[in-house]
C-alpha cells in the first residue's frame, strides 16, 4: 500500500493530526478508484475530526483558502472547479472566478492581486458581495489561488481581514507544498514566449524562500487551523491528481468521490517540452476551427508524455543555482511539513540535464507515434486547420502536418488550391453575439456579386452559442472561414489575428452585431472603386437602430460630412472626425502582404485608424445609399457614448487619446492641430469630471501621458467666471 503523502506525519487541521494516509482498492468501485483509509492508530481521531468539521461547517460558515504551491496547481483547481455542485451540496461555495480565464485558469486572481488599501473596482465589489452573501446565508466559501510572492500573499491576507468578517468566520488555509525546484521548472514552461534575466532571478528568489510563505501564513492565521499538505510527485499524472484531489475533499469534510477533470489544453498539464510543443501545434495562431476534441487530444498526448522522459525548459545554470542556494530553505520547509530529510530533493536529472533547445526539430519518432495515437477524424481536422492557415505554420506544425498526412496516406495540400480565390473579403469580429451573428452572416451571403467573396469571421472566445452558430454556417457555406480564438487573449489581439488572414484585393468590414441590408452593397462599392481609381476606400451612410426603443437615426448625418455631401473626400476631412461607420467601408486592402511592424492593432477606436491608413493612399469615395444597419444595444462596446458621455470617457477616454497619439506619430506631426482639437473633446470631459466630482485623476494622467495635447488644451482654456478681487477693508 502506497502512502500518498510519502512519509507525511502531520497535517494539522483544528489541532488534530493525520498520519499515514494509505491508498487501498475496494470492491465495488470502478477500476483505478482510490479510497483513503487512515492508519488504525489515528482512525478514532480522524473520525472525530471529520465529525467536528462537518458539524462546524453546517453551523458556522468558514472561509477556506486553498493555496497550492506545487505542480498540481492548475489541474487540481480544474478538478475543484468541476465539482462545484458537489461542494455546494456540502454547504461550500466557490468564490467567483475571473470569467475571462475560468475555463483555463480557474483561480480567484482578482482577489489575490487586490489591495486592501485601494478602492475596489465595480467587478471586484460584485464578486465580494457574492462571497458575503454566501457567508451571511451560513455557507462556507473556498478561495483558489497562490502566489510565490510574499507581498502578494500578505496583501491577500490583509484583504480578507479587511473585507470579510474573520472575527465571525474562521479562516482555514489549506497549503499544498510541492518541490520548489519543480515549481520553477513549471513556471518556465508556462512562459514559452521567453523569460528575461530579471524574471528568472525573481523566480529563483521565490523558489529559495518558499518556507517564508508558510511562516507568513502561520503568523497571520491560527496555527491550529492551518493544514499543510505535501505533494511529492515529480510529474503530473491522472493518478497523482486523483490522489491529491481525494485528499483535499476529505480535508473539507466531503466523503463523496469527486470527479477528476480531464487535462485541459493549457500550460501546467504536460510534463515534457515535446508535449508542450505538440499542444501548441494544434492551433495556428490561436485558431480553434474546425472544432477539435481537446479532451481526446490531451489524452493521446498524455499517454505518450509520461514515457518521453524529462525535457527541461529552464536553463541548467539556473537550476544549478537554485540547488546551491535553496538547500537551507528546503530543510526548513521539510521541518515545517514534518517530512524526513531530503523528501523535497529535486529529481536526479534536475542538476545535470541541459535545457531543451527550442530551435531543434521535434523527434520524428515522437511525431509519428503521436500521429498514430490520434483517431482518423482528429488527424483530418488537424490537416484542415493547417491547410486553412498554411501561410502561418510554425516549423512544428509543418512537421506534424507531414506526419499526419503520411499516416493518412495523403499529400498535404492547401485548401485554397482547390478553391476560387476571393477578390473581396468581409472581415467580421464578434464576441457573445448569439442574438445577432446570424443576421450578419445572412447579410453577407445575400450579396449579389460578379466576383468571389470570402467571409472571415473571428470569434473572440465567446461564452455563449456564437461559435456554434458560426460553425454551423461554415459547414454549409465554404465561403465562410471561421477563426475561433480558443482563449480570451489581449482584447485587441483579435484585430491582428483577423487582418493577417486577409490577402484579397479588397476588404469590407462588418462587426458581428451589425448587418448589410442591400444585397448589391458590395457590388456597388466595387464598381465605384474601379470607376474611381484615385479612391482607395469608399463608404456610405448607415441606419442606426437602438434596441431600447429610441428613434432610429442615420450615420453620418449631413452636418457631419465636411463640406456637405460630395462624391469624394480627402484625408484631411477624416481628421475632422470619424464620419465612416465600420460596416459601411470597402478598402483597396493595403495589407495584402501582411501587417507591417509599425501597425498598431491595439487602438480604440481602431476603425478610424484603419480608415486613415487607407485614406493615406488615395481619396475617400462616398455613395449616398443607406446599405447597412448599425445596432446600438446594451452590450455594445460604445454603449455609453449616446447615453452617458462622462461614463463613456471614463472607460475609453485614455484609449482615445492613445489613438490620437499613435496617429500623430504615424503622420509625424503633420496633422497635430486637428488631432489636438479632437483630443480637446476628451480633455474637456475629464475637466468636467474634475469640476463636478473633484476627481482629477483622469485629467492629470492625460496631460502627463500626452503633453502635446495637454499643452494645447491648456492654451485654449479661458476663465468665464473670474474670482472677485479682494477689496481692502476700511479701518
């Protein structure tokens, strides 16, 4: 019988001692199920402890804090996340996760990085209210997270002390400690874009001072409520995660067998560099289309990963430095965990095996073994992914594509070779538009043209049914090419990932919540651009529809058009304001050969910037027909611009100033004056916020960050109400 704690003699909740947890197989349970049985010496104390925990949990709401400083961190959190209903049935609620990352990193990150000395954001206030509601209802709560930084952990503890009633509710930390050496290796794996020297030195400092995290927790909370759990495995496997999951649920007073989450397609779920590279290879620039069964993919990868042996990412010199400088702290940690000496020693390879050279090709035998492990449908989906985005394949993806094609007995070819190349591409960005995306797609499909059209639709990790709707259309219409981002990346990365895939001669824009209403729109605009060769883009007015019942409008209105309605406008006209609604424009696409290094994909509003870059190369054509609909609804990006101007400026004002600054940099001050006048609109609103509310943060930050605009703004200010002149009081 194997001890999962490998010699741990003391996990100490509420003054009691656990010892020698053994793994036994029992009849009646599925193969591989692990049931925990405590050694006879401690069975009576264990039974009493579990009884007291259950009584306490149902009478007083506790605040459980699971801090996992081991390589099991992400997978254990995913398994706890998968057992929310089981926890709820035992009167324990999970603290709300950060929604953008919950599927991949189910931690309470926003709480860990909050400061007890700073005002709470609205989003964090809402999460905190949810936690307090659970506690008020007599339900315990469970925080998930960790940080190797002492200051961050200290701030988190202070945050709990300040905002939750710790004098009423007991705080019970459960701290899982793994081998610090392996934790550093996993941090390295999770940073494939590269680790700077400063960051590497910081990680070594964290890893060689791990015992301080335990001591700090002991100083902050009642030692007798602190539960220390060693995790001594050198790799993450289904069995090791099963063991630690069962133990954690036992310590929470839950005897039911928890569901163990399947490994997620994310960092921290693989052990070797080869497996991590093959994990990344399944998507070309984050595109998760056509849909792939990630659970089966990870199962196939893990089956081989366990036998591929150690392949460290971290440089050998850093590992040797940690071994040399971390010995004393390791002994302290072993004493705190009541472990025998050397229990936390690194595996033998740690101080001798060189780091894997990322520039070296993946071993062909591993590629073919992996291709053989995949099912034929999975191989075909991967080949289609690689064909769709052939121009962006990494060396690993090219090698995997060859191995897959060889397994299928086919030749790897681009899909485009068998399809008519588009003359115009409609570019759509969407997120959580399940109510609208169908109208957008139907509007493009209804277009009557004498040239081929492709519809590129990028979904930015929607949490509703938007991706499923897009996929359903794509199966029926080959002209639709989805780009389904698999994670919530930097909010403006979607622009880059969409634009680099467009290499047609012309491009049109239509966001996922807007749509075309004239079936001849694209043909009319193409005909116009061909008959007006001096124009590099053209646009038309759009109908503006408000979902809240406001009277529909037209954009741009006549008074927004510089010099009235004309057939052609100039670049200088566009500097007076953005008169071109996104879904009205067609460009002579200037980025057919890819995006230049200077292109800013992170600007908001981005469409005005794109219009300017195309207008730099020719005139702006105008067609008077209304041919599209622009929706205004409660979840639209600029929802406050027509409702609450100052709220809109709080949210987007600094981003708008950054756009003006980026445009000025691009045009090298040639249009500084009109840009400064546009910036005045933002700065005036910041001034109004200061005068009405006394909050000068926005105004100070804007003038400090953009001194050219700030200087111009101050030069334009005039005082309309002069303060009264003090008069001498007669004696």
